C-alpha cells in the first residue's frame, strides 16, 4: 500500500519556489534538461518534476541541482558565527518522561 504524504502550504510553496529557481537558472545558463539531469545523475522526468515544484524528490537531489547551477541555498552558511549559534541550540526538543512523584 502506497503511503500518501501530506505537505503544509509553506512546504509546498518552498518546493515550488526552489523548483522555479532551478528551472529559471538552467534556462538562463542555456543548459538543456538532458545535460543537467545527466550531470546530477537523475532522469529527465525527475528533473521535470523538481522544476515544476512537485514534492517527493530527495532533498539532497534538489540541493545538488541548486549547487550545480550556482543557486545559493543558505545565505548565512559562510557566517563565522553560524557554528556557534548552532552549538547553542538544545540537543533535544522533547523532555524525558519524569516519574511522577506522589510525595505531597
């Protein structure tokens, strides 16, 4: 049985925008789909789905296409303080279950 994924409107918008950026940059560079697909190691139909904003492609594949085309993914990735800021984030988002205390 095939699992159906549900995406939030924000996630769908992000996938659509990144797909359009990839398509626009590929055209601006004059690269055919076949060339870019071969370079990224994917099929032309997969590239077409990514460029049209269809969710479901591996994020690594989408990021690789952006890198090949020179599209910046994270503007602050070269920020010197990025590692420090990431280190300050909590390592867990869920708290451990604590035993209930019946000692009143």
